[in-house]
C-alpha cells in the first residue's frame, strides 16, 4: 500500500522475487512527495531532490527500471558554493582527500577556521562517525567557527535532514557524512536531476510493473486492513503479505487496532515543510546549476537551482526553503515576496538587468519528519506478515530518497 518511492521499490523488488504484487495508491499518480505536479499546464517538480554518489540502492533501482543515471543527472563533485564564490568545492578523486584539499583551498574562510574544521572532521572519523544519540548538530559543532557553521554545516544539515542544526540529530547527520566520505570514489558527488522527478522512478516503475504483470490500482484509498485466515484482508480482498508504505498518518489509521503501540509511535511523528519558489529571469544563466544562499530572518531560501541547466526552461530558477515552518506560518505571499527580495540581492551580479517574476510557489507541508535527537521512529516489522516501509521507518538515514528506497527493498525482502 502506497506508491511513493518506498512502495515502488518494494513492489519492484517483490515482483523480482517472484511474488504476485498488487499496489494500492490513493492519489491519481505515483511518486508520493517526489513527483511532477501540473500547474496550469506546466510540469514542475514538487521539490528539488538531490542524490549523492553514495545512494547506491537508488541508483541500482534506476538501472533496474531502465533509467541510466548518466542520462538522468548532472553529476559533479560536492560543491556548496555561494554566489560570491565562497564555499566548499571538491575536485574529483577519493572523497576524504578531496574534502581535506577543498577545505584548505577555501580562501573565503580564515586559516584557523579551515584547520578547526579539519580537526573536527578527523575527530568524527576517529570515533567512527558515532556520537551520543541525544546530541544535536548544533551542539556537535558548537566549537567550530561561525563561518564554518554558517557557510557549510547549517546548509548541509538542512539539506540532508530538513531540520535546523540546533534541533537536528547529530547521529543521523554523521551517518550521512560517513557514507559520503567513506563509500569510495564518487560517493560525495552531487547528482542533480535533469529530468522531472516522475521520469526518474514513478513513471518507469509503473511501466516496469505493468510489463511484469503486477496490478497497480490508482485512486484507491484502502479503507480496511485485517488479519484473515493466516494472511490479510485489504478491503475484503485476501493477500498473503502486506507492505505498508503509506504516510505515517495513513499507516497509523490502518493498524490502530492491529498494533496500537506501533500506530501510536507513527502518529507521534512531527513534520517539517519544504517550500519551492519558482521565479523566472529571462536570459539568465547562473554560474552553477545549484548555488547555496545565506538564509536569515528575511531571506527564506538556502539553495537555488537553475532549471535551465537541468533540462528545464531557460531562466527558470527554483529556490528551496527547507525547515520552512516559520515561513509557512507567514504565508505563501510573504514567502514569495521575501524570496524575490533575497534573489535580487544575492544574485544581483548574475541577474544584471533581468527582471525577476514569480511563477509558482509549491509547499509540501509534511515533506519530512523532524529528524531530532533520540527520535523513536516506528519499526519495520509491525506483526508477522505485515511490515512498514518509508523514509520515516527506523533506520540510519534521514527522510531522503535513498532512505525510502532502502526501506522499501528491505521490506520486500522480509521472510515470509
């Protein structure tokens, strides 16, 4: 149940393993929170999702579905570059050495700040990128110079965990860093989609499942789930096993009587929104496909993507506001206007005389769970024959595409 990336990964894997699969999806399209949306005839991604080279399970799923990553992404070594050129810019090669060299090259940070970052990173590595589960990223990095926290740690944290550094789990943050730096050459690379999100997994998965004989039922919200005859009944129809890959709220509704404690834990999760503000600047091409931005009280966005360099219309810019609850509270009109003002200031040299115009503002109100220290996430196994999948399910990753895919694959591989 559920046709997001976790549910699709589970359906594909179960089909590959010989199961006869039926997929229920309540929406009229697949993809969950990572898909295209049609706004007045224009297809826009409902968020700007980034992969890194360490996301091996997602990349393997793409290949299974016939999507070649080299054709679907712009791949570049890790770069967190601001419009003024300051930031971390890795070169190709082994990630650990590339990271150290990039830090030392960054003249926008004082030498003492660069050395402090390298000492801290070495300490994290010596400790196996493990820490007290109660630590926040803000506490973990509190002794680092402000320039490092502001220009590197905070944007990386909010991009990976969608939770502000002072509230985000240091343990999960360190796991992401570990996989990026120690998973081999290219593991820290950024993979920026140059096709719509639906063209990455949802649409190819639908074709793959149809060709493999799976039954995909769209616009079907499951009303009841109950144990029946050694298996399960979904709206009165018998099934041997169930993978519950819905939102946590839907999952809690369906299993409240089957597993009350599990349902309570799923229902207790809190969420952070992500807002994407699309602006148009005719004839403008940014210095890089993705630039970091300095967010603040009056500056919502942490990143801007030049969609013209990523397979989209020239001059279309997507500004991403992660951890966006405060801006959602202010309202979309205020967020859009503040982003316009931020863009005019931060990108003034790249915009030149081009006029900025608002195109559309999209909000995912429950984009991810709040990845806070010590957060008790619901387990994969609910009861025998019933498992959960999704980026919210207990695991080492935050709410990322890789976390969703890994969860779906693991759920499909559970013993019968």
